[in-house]
């Protein structure tokens, strides 16, 4: 079957097979891929609205035992640069988020052996007590699996306990590429195999949670493995219908063990477009302006994206790898409207909240993304000391022994 034949099937609403998707991704001219993806986007969203969410990406700890080769953010257990935020620090971040019109905390962090399940439960309950309507979009599948291993409780039990404490939804982080050959090479196989990532999401959907799905490309995977990743997501969405959106971004190589060269903006647009074509059962695709910048983020709206993602407010992981793009609500809306769309605020579930909030009231401009701690200091917060430490380094620190410099 030729590219023209495959394009015709897509235009007629047909579902791409594995072989067709691989061929289209490898051979179709970029303008054709974009046009096909834009047509699908327009069929799914004929109203001409592009959405976004105001939330904050809080990375509550950078201490991690996973040691993924592609990560510039993590610090090993015992590092003087390692940190774990305290409840009061997180409350202050929520207060600022609400002042900026935010409705949600995206809470993700490292696999810290000294942060137990009870800490998450206590934090979630405290957040819900202080901010009843504020949403917790928290803990990627590998984090849930890490908590399951630490607590020696099954994943469904962990999810049920987190929901009882206040968890509202689960982000799609940690998927990288859902092919175990790639995951072994990236040293993320042990934190979660492809099947384990899928299984956590399956349990989350069965428990009534909605989640997002992601793909980080541009490391060691082949184009065929990128398609395999998308097909695994499509299969689970057929089964559960639990994903609200898909987000893809390119590997950021600076300061990582893996290193290499970042994929181009053209490759990003092609990958986004093929995702829109393969993921025919996903309603929403987000633009990754935080890794690609505002202009490519805007161009994404012609390559299948119908959502500009998050205003974000804070980001630490991508910044550690050298990407420091920042857009506040004013900039996000400007990019949407300049592309010819109507901008609307939304929730994680894609319920529309209304027009841009800066047009309703004065909102402070945000000229750079916030970080976990503005002073850059390490160390765990005092309230974590009330929980049992598992690592030798944490036990020493809580006994007053200074951490080693790593």
C-alpha cells in the first residue's frame, strides 16, 4: 500500500495498522502528515477551541534510586544536593498557584526510599483539608510501583489508599518508550517494565481515576518502537477509556549520563502528527511548549494538538537538562489566538472553566518558571523526620550527621 493509499484511509476515518503507521511515519512528507493530523483534530474539535490548564508542576523530591540514564534531575541517596519538600513548602506553592488562577498540583518526584506511603497519605489529606476544591494530579506509574514495593502492598491497594487520602488523577510520566529493549538500555526497566507501567494505569482506570499518557522519544528507540509505544496506549484506551490526553516530548540530553543530540523541531511535529493519527481513541493531544518553545508549541496546533498543556508555573526536571522555556497565561493565550483559535481554561478532565483568567482580574505576570527551592538548598524538611527512615544516609541525617558531598 502506498503512502497515498494510507493517507486516503486515514482521511476516510480508517484505523491505522502497525505496518501502515510505520510506513506513514517513515515516508510521508511532513506537510502531508500535518494536514492529515489537522483534519483529525478538526473532526474531533470542530468548535475551534484550544484549551490549557493553569497548574504547578511540583517535584517534591529529587532523591532517587532509579538512576535513569536520561535524567539530569535526580540526586542519589545521601547527596548534599538532594531535597524533600515539607508540607508548609508545598502549601505555600499551592497558595501562589491559586493566586495565579491555578486549580491543580501536578506532583511528581524521585523514587526516594525515605518517603513512605503514610507521608503521601498525610500530605494529600492535609491538602484537601486546607484546599477542598484543589485537585491533586499526582504520582506517575513508576512512583506508584515504587510505593507499592516500599510498603509491600499490591498496586491496587496503594491506589485505593491514595484515592481515599485525596488523589484525583495520575499523570503519565515514566512511560519513556514502552518497549523493554529500550527501557533496559535507559536503565529504567527496573523502575517499571512496559507491562508494569500499563498495569498501573489499568488499575488506576478500574479504580475510577482518569490519567494522561506520555512518550519521551529521541534516545535509542527505533521509529518502529515509537509506533509500538503508541499502539500499546491505543490498546489500553480501547480496553478502559481512562486516558484524557497524550503528550509527547523529545529527550533533553544536556547534563545527562546518556548524552547525545536533541531531536529537531521537525521530528517533534512529525511525531506529534503520527500520534494524532494512531491514537484515534484519544480526544486530546497536548503541545509540549516547555521542551519545544512557544513557536513550535504554536505550530503544534497545525499538527494535531488541540491543547497547549499547562501554564506550569514551576518546573525542575526539564530545566535540569537545559530547557528553560517559560510562558505564563498571557503568553499561552497569545500563541493560541495568533494561531486562529479561541483559548479556554480547562481542568485535567477537560471540563471547560472559562475564558482566560487574566481578562477577569489582575494576575501577576510570570516571567520565569519557579523552582523547587529558590535558594537551591538541599535537605529534607523537618516534618519528614516523624516518619521512619529506611536508608542509612537518612538515618544519619536525622541523627545530626552532615551529609556527604556527592
